[in-house]
C-alpha cells in the first residue's frame, strides 16, 4: 500500500504524562496519514492512556522536567501540576488537537492497532473491561515482536 | 513544473499538487485520481466538495475535521483514499497538501 521505505511504525508507550502520550499518538496518526501502518503497545504507566477511568485525567510532568522552567520545589506544590495541565490542554484545543479519548477513537478508526502489555496488565491487576474497547488485545512482548517481524518496520520506545 | 492532463496544461509542484487551483476541473481531478489508482465514485466527489468548501473558507483540513464533517467517517475515508487519505484527496481536489500534523 505504502510506497515509502518505512512500512510500519510500532510505538511502545511506557509513560502516562501528556507530552509522552501525545508524542506517541501524533506520530502514530501521522504514520497512518502517510499511508504507513502503525501500532501502539501500551505498557507500564502508558496503560493509563487506555484505561477508561484514567485516560481523561493525564497530567503534564511539572517535577523533574527542566523545560517547565520553574523550580522543582514549586512544581511539586499542590495544584501546580493541575494548572500546568489545564494550560497545556487549552493550547492543544486551540491547535485542534483532540483530547485523549477522541484521539484514541481517531487512531482506531484510522487503522492504528492498539495493544495492552500482558505483564503490565497483570502487575496493575487490570481486567480487559478496565481498558477501552479500541484496545484489540493483551499481548506479550514476544507477540509484539512477532508483529514487528517484517521488512520496513521501525520500533520506537516512548 | 508543467504537466499535460486530459489535453490541458497545468502547473504542479514536484509532488504532483496543482499550484494554481483555478486550473482545476473535474476531468483533471479524475485523471489525478487514476494516477493514484483511485476510481472516483459519488462518495469520493462528496469528499472533494467538502475539501473545496473548506479551502474556499480558508479553514485548515485535519483528520479530526473529517470526523466532524458529517460527510464521511474516518474508516470510510481511509477506504476511499487508501495510502494517505488527506494527502491523496487534496491532490485530487487540486489544492495544496495540508501542512497540519494531525
């Protein structure tokens, strides 16, 4: 289908901070828009992005993030993270970047395949019904590598 | 760069996008679609009409906009224009490739 050398982009999302989640989503969606296959494997904290109860409550990291340009001690004060998150979401809405839930629908409708990591699902004691319907299944890392076993596939850990 | 399509000379950029929308007509759209292995149906033209409408209003195109368009859903959009739907649909519509990342 795609005439590009890159045929398939596979993302491993291990974090639940907004900036990381959006990086994965925008790149996975961008791949589909270029006619490149894409898949996302949600592992460890990345699983929060596909949990029904958590996905609309992801935050930007205000502690340990030098690009915030505020002292770390301030970043940890109550309300600072929520405020920074609110500001970032507002900026994104102005750029017509969809919220997490809507973005996941767009990705799934666009043919991006979404998978949950078995080990992380077990570790956090999650059940399939805790995850959004767009997640097609729970895979081991071996299953995921098998899906990557073709020419022109790139793997990216976020 | 110039290109002759259905006996008309049009200007295109290196990727094949028309550089002057006033040169576009339906026949040219049809020929560009053929080059992209797309056979145009009424549904395809409805999407092209939607794209022209947005272009005239100078509103940016995005996949989220397609979802909200009421013309077509995203799944169908990918089926109608396989291999990069917004890229291909805008090329057929004779307008520049969208610059948006989403």
